[in-house]
C-alpha cells in the first residue's frame, strides 16, 4: 500500500495539544485554581523581568495542528503537532510531497528520508517537529492497516501497566489521586538571588515533609540555571533525596553538561526534552553526561526516533523516561512497549478536585488511575477521530490569529 498524500490539518475537537490546562472556573468541583495559574516557574528568560513571570509571554503564539497521512485505499493515520504554520509549511511544502508514493509500512525508510531532507536548513528544531508529526501519523496508519495497536507492532507490551509519576505544583492533590512519585516545577533561578535559592529549598523541604520518605521527588528546572547555581542548589537539596534533577542547563550547552556531571557525581541527572533527533543522545551516552534521557515523542522525531534513542540508552546503561509520555497516546504506546522506559510522566494541570480524566484530551486516550495506566488497544494509537473533525490547515487564520 502506497502513501497517497500527507498534509497538515486544523482540528476542531477541543484538545489538540499534549497537555490540557483547564481553569478552575470550568469545573464546579474544583477546590482551588490549578498551579499553572499561580506562581513563577523558572525558565531561560527569567533573567529578563519583562518575560520572567509567565513562560507563554515569550514563546511563539502558533497554534497546534494535526497531520494526516492517507493511503491509496483511503485509510488514514493521524498525529498531533506543535508550532502551527511553521511546522505546517514544512509538512505541506517539503516533506509531505517527497514521501508520496512510498510504502505506508516503511516507517524506517520514511524517517531516514525526512531526517536527511532537513540538511539544507537543519534537521533539528521545527524540522524535527514536522518529522515527528509525519512519523507518528505513519505509525498510526500502519497500525490501522495491520489492525493492531502500535505497541504490539513494537513487540510489546513490555509491562502489564504503566507506572506514572505526576508533574506539577499541586502535590497534595497528586497524592490524593494515588501517585507515588511526583516532580516539582522549580520556581526560581539565578536572577532571583539568594532569596530565590532559599525559596526553592524551602519548597522542596516542605514537600518532602508532606509526602514522607516513601514518595519519590524530582525537580524540573527547565533550562533556567547556570553551572554555579545548579551545583549550589543541588548541594542544598541533597538532604531531601531527590530521585533526579532535570534539565538544569540549556539543551545546546553540551560542554556545560559535562562540567555539571563532573561536579555532581552523586546526583542523578536527567535531560533531553529539547534535544532533537537521536544524535545528541548518542553524544551524551558516549560521555555519560546524564543518567536519564527524556525525549518528547512529538518533538524529537516521533516513535522511530524514540526507538533509536532507547537502543542507544540501553547500550550505555541509561534510562529513558519520555517527556510528557503519559499525556499523549503516542507516548503511552511507546512507554508500554519499550523495555528501556521504566516510568511514564503525567503532567497534571486539572485543578484540585477535578480528576485528570475530566480534562479535555484526545478522544480514546487513556487517563491515569491511582498512578497507573494502560493505553488503548484500538488499532494504531487508538485515537477516535473522524474526518469531520479535521480540515485543511488554515494558514490565513493562523496568521491573523
């Protein structure tokens, strides 16, 4: 079966992104607003007061989109994508037309072609987002054509259920939901001085006191630190037994990652959310810069890239815990099928009192229960979407925004 067309699409159902972020006013059962509506989160722009308080104030305003790969017989696969018209143009004007006529089952060949076609302008960044969208839609199509869930096409399942950890700032709510591991967003960075450092330590200390010693704690630093601050904070937090500290440095600072590894030999380090293609993971594995790789399946190059990263990691004794793995059906299937992935991240943004399954999400997608989850066994990724939900990507609407 050959590929008939590949196209970017607009999607009409409520949730097209990886993480739903409802507000308290949407739910009568909410006890208080979600953590995403309150307080600072450290990030690379924290040093600039104009953009320090709110991450979306400096990130692109492009909408999310979908990608459809259609076979000659009319069967089609679907994936969600990020970064709107920038990624849509790469899908529609470059990669999509070049893959028409290839086998619908040739995910490895198509992935290799797409990565190589990124050479004129770089295979990372926005190109990797487009590759991810097409690759995931191809895997969805392959599952539908073979009438199997994607995790079975990978040789899975590798486990009976997914062990999920929560990410967010409403720790008391996550404990009530049954999570046994949780990751905190770090509020302050170097620009906030000693006062911010103390507040970070106090937050972790109070959280450890709340959850006790039987719950794993992690800290997400979202590329906000320099080496000095990272080392200083890690040393201050050592008594609180963090399972890992995450993404303390900007993703491209490979030499800085090496220095951090040298200065914190005792601390488990995690990163990779903003690495694209398998190449930086190979580099990091060869130097053992970190202990945990965290690729995002919708950003890094799709499922095909994830399988390559898992192979690299296993050979180096490194774990893989994908960024937002529990927040998309794509990540859920990868986490369920691949033995290198021990845990699954669930970003929780529902207000306390509103269960995660009540948040808008892709139709047919599983939600965590008591910190556990089993993906849909529907064909492909099990996303229940019909043609009536999609339309050609509206570049003009995106531009006028």
